[in-house]
C-alpha cells in the first residue's frame, strides 16, 4: 500500500514536471557582456523595422552608399561607368582632404559643381576636390555641400583654405559659414 502511494506520488511529480517543461519558453543563449549577461534586445514590430538596402549581384548599389549618386538618382541621373577610374586618378593626384589633410579611410572625391546639374563636368578633373567625411570633421558635407547633400558650394576651394584644420563644431559656429548656409543654392 505504501509502495503504491509512493509510485503514485512519483508519477504525479513526473507529470507535473513534464507539463511545466512544455509550457516554459525555451531559453535562448545570451551573449555575455563585460558585466555579465547582456539584456535581451527587444525587436521592433515588423512595420517599424529598418528597410534593407537593395542589393544587386550581392553588392550595395553605388547610389545607396554615395550621397552624390543618391541625390543624382533622385533627379534621374546615374554615375558614368568611368567614374571609379576618374575618382581613383583624382585621389592619386590629391590623396588628402584639402581642408584638414586627413589621409586614408573616409576620403571622398567631391564634385564642385554637382554632376546631376552639370553632367558634362562629371569626369572633368578641374571639377573635383578631395574632402573627408569622418567623425568630428565631415568636411565633405559642411564645406562641399554647406550642410545639405542636395546643395553645393561653388566656393569650396576658397572655403577649404578658410576653414583649414577646423572641427565641425568650429566651422558651424563661424558666422561666415552660417551666412553661406543661408545663401546656399538648392536645385
């Protein structure tokens, strides 16, 4: 009788344990941070997720990663197939940002007159200047485009000398630059 009661209790414990295991959500492996376990990330709802950049043949299209090409694409223009070669040749002649002298990652070949407005000047070396787009400086955006990718700065060479070796904060606080921004051309 005692043995039967013992077997019944063991079976009842097993049944309850199995039921609890089925209803308990599975634990996912957590990535450890320096202080122990990292908090679980909340995923945004499906309609709030970031849109992915479309890829063609496994590569991100140039108009997605190149601000100038992205603006030109908006106006129905595309980069010339010769552009990569011309940009490389320009960087070999002018390998540093003309504002701060930065070399390496973050250099951009900038069109003084944008190629979507002046398509005949897209590959003209006289229409190109090297500017950097790195944290704390962003000379391409601030000097080349006057803080708006759709605008341009016809006096970029003069301004490159005027704002030489200045940070983005110093450039933005300059009244001359602020006046230029107020007067910047927009297509």
